[in-house]
C-alpha cells in the first residue's frame, strides 16, 4: 500500500475513535491539572506583522503561525512549525511550561517549506543554540530537501537535528514511544509545493484532539487527498486551526487575487454556515496576513467572525485537551 493511502487509512481510523467533545475555550489559562495543552505561539502569515516594507503598521503585532503541545504527563513539549520568531515563541512556551533541561524541544513537526514554517530550524544550528538531536518530523520530499540543501544539511550533518521522515508512520503517529497516548497524523493538502509537500497535522494526546492546517489552496478537492472533507475534520476534532490568510477578494488593491488561492475567511464561513453551533465553535482561524482585518480584535470583521459562531486564534491562547496528570 502506498504511503498516501496508508496515511489516509490510518487517519480515518484515528478520527473514527477521536472523542467528539465540545471545543475547549481559552478563557482562563489551564493549570498544571491539564495533562495535554495546546498553546498558540503565533497566528500570523509567514512574514508576521509589521511586515517588511510596512514598518509603520505596528499594531497589533503578529508572529508567524505556530502551535505548541505541552504533554505534562510525559514531561514533553512539541512544536508545530519552526518560524523565524522561534526565539520569542520558545520563550513564551518556557514561561508557561519551563523545560526540564536545555531547549526542551522533544519534537518539531513541519507542515511545509515556506519561510514562516521551517526557517526557525536555523536557530538550532551552531551559530545559535548548537542543539543536539532535536527530532524534526517532515514528509519525504521536505526531509530530502532539508538533507540535501544547505544550510539545512549542516543541521543534519552536525547532529543539531534528528531528521525523521514521516514516511515512517510509526514515528509519525507515535513520536513518544514511552507514552502511547500521543498520536500525530499528517494530512496532505493542496498548496504551492515548490520544495516539499504540504500537510496539516491531527494532534491527539489522550482524550482530546486538534487539527492544525495553516496553509491550503482550496477546500474543494481536499477530500480526494485525505478521504475526509473539512466538515469531517471539524466533526472529528475538538479544536480546528485553519487557513485564514485573506479575508476576501478585495484585500489587496491592484493585485489579481485569483493568483493567490488561499480560501477566504468569508467563503469558509459560508461553507460551514449550516454546521451546528458547537461544531462552528471548534473552528479557529489562523495564519492571517498583515492586511487581513481580523488581525485587529476590535475590527468589524473580527466581530462578524464571532457573531457567526467561529473563533480567531490569537497569540497566547491556551486550550486544555486532556485533563488530569
């Protein structure tokens, strides 16, 4: 069986048994009684904000999209995407769950090879942390790109990172072999794939589950790659963080936005409008461009998202996926 079909089959099986509880809320930070916690380390598009050439647009500041998973039962911490803001983002994570030793990164899962999602690996090298054997999980094309091209190949050669291809489904699905509660699934997604595949990750620690999919070209046809529609994914997870790069087709004056295919927030909300309120509440829009008006929590567009029953991911949001220790 091919890798794609094996991953698709396992993904479907995992989601079949994922508990369908209501979405967690970040109203108050989870305590140490939370066994598995998701932290939003950044919610912006790759270049963050203010973006180059727009230095005057200072507020609200955005860091590139990234999530952290704190597995308190196992004493481990995982990153989903390594952004150019990894120094600040790791410091944020340290303030919430201090590392047992060193960097305290027990695994980094990379969605694809665009600047906001993997450039942070450079800070693990000899010019910065000089890390030792940080596990980095990547799909086969991305793993080959990192292994065969500098400066990433130097990270591999010097042992700063332990590159693990997600072709090894055992490693992909259960990176923590000592604790069988934690499973991570990769879902292929259509996107601009110059150097690598693009995936989203299903994150399943203990009794809860989250989907992280910061980049996709379109929802139509995604089901043919994964065997699951966006609505299936929402029903199969407790938290869903999905691409919100642009608000609508009028966002970039003078640009033909048909050449920039991300699904618009307005279109995604229309697609999901018939979902029950508890299902819509699982959706958290992430990876928004510096031009996207939902960047401002006080904007009319941000209010519209909330009024329609959806949510917007903000840096510092925390969600408990699994209670107990």
